[in-house]
C-alpha cells in the first residue's frame, strides 16, 4: 500500500466534490454524521472506498478540503488510522498523526477535523461482531472512552500491517473477497484490536487461566459434536464450581452459554456462506435437533430469524452490486 493510495479502490462509494453525496454514503452505512467543509480551494474530488468483512466495515477516505465530521453518540465501536496527513480529535484536543490509532467507544461522539487531502482508514465494529467473536453475552468489558494509541505502539503497528495485507488481497480479488475469507480477516482484525477494546481494570479475555483456556479451546475444536458441562469437567479436571466461577470471572458468561453461543455462531456462518444449505441441515450439523427451539435461540442471539440470514446470503450470492465507475481525468 503506497503512501498516496486510498485502499479498497475496487469498491468506490463516492468519487465526487459533492459533500452531501459523501455524507449520504457514510450515513447509509454507519451512524449519522454531519460533514462540513471548512475550506473551498477548488473542485477536487472526495474519495470514499469500502471493504465489508462480515459484521465489520472498513472505509478508506480522502477529503478534498479541510472538513469537520461530527456524530451523535455512536452505536458502534470505531477505530481510525491515519495513513497520511493529520486529523484533530476535538474530544481529546489531540492530533491523530500517521499510523497512530484513534478508538471511539460506543456512546461517545465523533468530533474530528480532517486536514485537506488527509487519507485514513475507518473501521466500524458492530456490537454483535464483538459478541460473536469473543463468545460473551454482553459488552460490559468494552472501554468507554475515546483513546489515542501512538504510532509506535505494538497494537497500532499490528493493525497497520493487517490493513496493508487486506488491501493487497482486495486488489488481487478486485474487491470480491469471499465470505469465508472476510470472516477470517474480521477475526484477525478484532483479535489485533482486542487489548485496546477492553475497559481499564477488566480482565483481558485473550489471557485465560490454563483450565479455562483448555475448556474454551476444546469447545471450539469439537463445536459440532454433542457436548455438555460434564464433558468440560472431565477434560479439565476442574470442579463444577471452579469452572463456572472461572467462566464468569474471565469471560462474563457460563460454560453452557459459551457452548450455545459458539454453536449458534457456527450455524450463522454456514447460513451466511452457503446459499444452497437448508436451515435444518445447518442447525442439525451443530446439534440442534428441535428447529422451533433453535429458531427462538437464534433470533434471540442475532436479532433476526435464520431464514432472514439465509435470504441475505442468497441475495448477495446471486445479485452482485454495481460498482461505481472510476472517472477519467
């Protein structure tokens, strides 16, 4: 990824000097934002690109003018990485310089001034994505402040490397990264961000005591097989009380809920990636034998029926979106 490039150029959302068009594109995909140009030096074009990764979306952006971007309280977790130029975060009264990382927690406002021609990547992480990835029932562990991670910090460097590799794959695939690879990239990026996502003073869910880690790894390895808490007691040698306590302390859930969460997640991934599969076959492959009960659990976990998930997959598979044409100069 060259310094002057805006990544994800095969998926262009906006290439126009019209700021209202740019605002509408942003607001159709993430929380509402006001986009106000602060200069007017010519007719250069704004460029907004994007790359979906399951429940996560990455946006590449270059503004033609100095621009002020504001939002109400966000419903998603945002990460902003500057590639070149400068962004001023009014909330922190700090500069976001190249390769540093700005994290904006759910419930917080985005209040940013982008200098003219600044290029950056914006990552939008949905709450459900984090729940799915971490296997937890809620997001109480999320940090609740806006935070700046300097460019020399390991987490910022890892994320930069991940974005560069993803950008290369985007170019090779001409923007058509398949669903299974999108999921892998999403998991990698969330993992790279996981330390920074945690609220100060909470345990890091990626660092687990030996028996809890053994239990979670065994669950994920055998997720399609019938399993129970008794199996975990046998595998780990832990008492039921200590196992239950460990899961609550380090994962904010119970062993049974952790198993259910990841079985449901497995079914969801099948429905999102295979348009020919039936809901029954997907559910049975993860041990759900009563479809009505499964459907209720699925809807409770993901906020939609399994039939809706499958319909979205089929629509995506059979109807490819039209790509915006690059304007010739």
